[in-house]
C-alpha cells in the first residue's frame, strides 16, 4: 500500500457547508447497554472536531459487534444508542440516531442545513448490504453527501459497503487523523524498522501469524513467541508440552522456521518455564514449572517468571518492538501476569514500541503501562494484515 497516493483530511479544502459521510470504528465493548471502554470513541474525536470546526454537516456511520440479523434482541443488544449518548456528552452537541441506516432519512436531514447537530446511522451491520459490499447501498449513501472520510482503521481490512464500495463511488475522499497516524507508524515498522528489531507474537495460533513472520523475516533480529502458539514451537523442538494446545499441522513449519532463524544467527525466544493448570475450569489449582517441559495432563496458560526475565533481558537491546498477541490466557487472572510483565518491559525500554491492537492492546491498557507505549493500534486484524504486506480494502479504496 503506497501511502503517498492517499489524501489525508488536511489535504481537503473548502469544507464549509459540505455534507460528509464519516466512517468511524465505534465498535466499543459493552455490557447491559453500558460502554466498558470508550477508547475508540475518544480516538475518533480529533477527526470529528476538525470537521465540525470546518463547518461540515456530519453523517457518521459505524458497526457494533456481529449481529446475526434484524431480530428485536439483536437490535437492542447491538444498538449504537449508548454510543450516541456518549458522543452527546463528549461533544456537547445534539446527536440524532437514525434507526434505519439504509433509509432515505439522512438525505432529508442533511439537506436541512442545521449545523448544530450530528447524524449517526444506527449499526451499519443491520443493513443486509453492508457486509456484502453492496454497491446499491453505497450509492444510496453517496447521493446524500459531498465528501467521504474514513477514520475506521480497525475495519479497513473488511471489504464492506461503507469501507470499500462507498469511497469508490465518491470523487472527494480522504483518510482521517487516526488512519493517517496508523499508516505512518505501521509503515515505519513494516518497511524500515530501526534495528535490532524485535517481533513479539502471542495468542493461540501459529497459522494466524505466519504471514507477518514471512513478510518481516529478513528484518527480524529477535523473535519472541508466547501464548499457545509457543507450544507448537516447543513441540517442534521435541519438548514435552503435556495437554497444551498445539497446532499439529504447523509443527513442521515451526521446526523449519527455527532452522531458518538459526541459519541467520537471529535470536528466537521461547518460554523456558510455564504457568500450568489441569483445567481452566479450576484456575486456582495452577502451578509453575521450573523448566520448559510440561508434565502430562497439564496445560500451559502463561509464560513463567524465568521466561519473563529472559524476554526482558533480550528485549532490552531492541531499538524497535512490535507486539501482537498476549503471552497467556490473559483474561483469566492470574494468567495475565506474563502479558503484564511484558507490557512493563516494553514500556520501560528505549525502543520505539508499537502494540498491534486486539488482545495485546487490551492487555497493555489493563497492565497500566499503555501510556508509555509509543503507539497502540486500534485495529488488531487490520494491523496484522498490514504487517503481512496485504492490501487493505479500506485503504485501497481511498487511493482509487
């Protein structure tokens, strides 16, 4: 993706009175209608406020969760009503939630010309054509507005109507401030990271991370692997891993990859001790091994204290760090301690540090060290695909 051919928000001129479709990622975690983490809303505010200051009339679109249809239960569970209320509080402006996002209502409301209110479409995934990247739905929205601005980086890897078809139907389009920042930072990491470059990968599957490893292999000086994917690598070395999760069809790949790193004389960090349990249903019965082998009937759920020290020591020499994926089952305390220790190590390092969204971003925030990271991506899947060198539909559509 050649960022130089993309227009950014400040490149647009004469925005006064223009009707703008602003695609945001307001997909915030909620429980019982209450927002648990408003990070994505706060990240969107600079772009919203800039467009308001320029005198634009805003039509905001976003998805929330994964509704299966238009049932009353789904409409209640996945409604953007709590987000609308939060925006009212943050912006001190009226926010009108349009119940039917694929209706003709936005056109009439935008034509009224009132500058003191913002229009927010209800969850875009309530529209059948959104996830199908339906062109007729995109054309309906395009006829309502003069300008398209995408600032939903976390959704840019989805070829959906509001992300792909709509900007392709617009003559005037640009990326918002959040996407501009994401592209700038991730391009720096992907194309020319200052060395030594450390790639830290966690999570459950080796298969999810192969693309990143292969695309970055010639730039990686330190590969640190934790989470369940580490057990596949240990299995490849002939280390007993007990009942730990292993991707059997990726053991051969892991073995070959370790050989390739060895031939390049690059560092690979794998856990040398583990926090283990017999069942996640009884987490209080955990133990910590004193070596890399895991006994039969036990499963690894976090990297142990020796591994945390090893990772910290080796990562201290890195000049650039990219981290994607937790070191254990971080959502179940105390199996979050490995991820929190890693977050502390990264925060206290002198390296340029980037957290690749998703669970690793959540772990960084929960650890209390997120403020000391250089950049925390708002898109887990998007940042991974970007680092893999893939073309993201949402970014590609802004270029063409």
